[in-house]
C-alpha cells in the first residue's frame, strides 16, 4: 500500500521568510496530492492540491510542486505570517483513501 | 466553516459507558469517513461509507461501531473503550465514487477522553 513520509516534523521561520515542507510517496499509481492545514482546536482544512498531470500549482502565497519521477511533492509558503502557524499535512491517493504524512508543525516568529 | 459539523466537540467517558459521536455534512457529498488522530501519529482512517454502504473498515476494534443512515449523517457508537482510545475523532466527506480523488473536507473533530 501507499506510504507517505513528511519532513521536517517541526519548522520555525521568521515572519516574512519562506517555508518549505517536503513529502515522498511510494505508490507510483498515486495521482492526487492534497495539503491540509490544521490549527489548534480545528479539523484539517484543505489549502491546496495537485494532480499528477500538473507539475506546479500556485494560490497566492502558497504553491505546491510535484515530481512524479522522484515521487515527491512539496509545499512552499512565501512571505510567511504569524497566522500561517499551524500543523501541515500532506497526503497521497490513487483511487484509494488518502494516506497522510505525520505532519509538520510550522511556527512563524514575529 | 467547512460544511461538516460534529457533536459533541468534547466527550469524557468511563470505560463502561456507551456514547455516540455524530457527524453531519451540508455539502451534498455522498462519501463519509471516520478518522482517529492521536498525538505524533498520522491520521488513521477507520471507516468509509460510500452512498451509505460501508466500503472500508481498517481493522477497527468492534468497540467502535459506525452507522450511516443516509449520505448526510454518520455516527460512531462507542462502548467499553480503553484509555488508549482517547484521541481526536474526525469526520470527513467527499464526492464519490472515486473517493479520495475528490477533495475531502473535515469537521472540527470530537476530543474524546476515556477515563
């Protein structure tokens, strides 16, 4: 079955800097890669996703890149703000239920 | 607000109690999911319902019993739980039948503590 590894587990950045979170997956049949943001006391919120026919997708300050050959995908957050502080999860799926990474706790220091 | 609501938000129960968690989605989806979220572990998929039919049961102990009376409502019935069952229980929904290829939306979760 699918296995998703996520790094780093914690990340601290200064406000205004960029943050990058990386995930690798094992199943070459996976074709859908969402990213979720979970704030304290809330459920995970879908913030961006990418499908295997696309290499990069942007939405304002966040972007996701996908390298199918290497089986890895990354989340990029530019101009970080204190409200970006949360736990971020990557996931992968190929017509099967999503398999999640263990999460990255991002702290943006003002 | 994602359109998926869960009640109660917090629950404390003894090991001999019976309680139920409720989830409702207002998104017109037809697939619903239960997940368990424990500290320092990945999200664990417990059950999947697709058009009210259970399509996935990830070796969940029988002390957890799901029920899906229609595509908008999902319940998780709990009985004789163990302290290690304490966790955040998350409900999610999506379009079906391709399940996870469609965007999945989560509720806020029920924080369960078993004493």
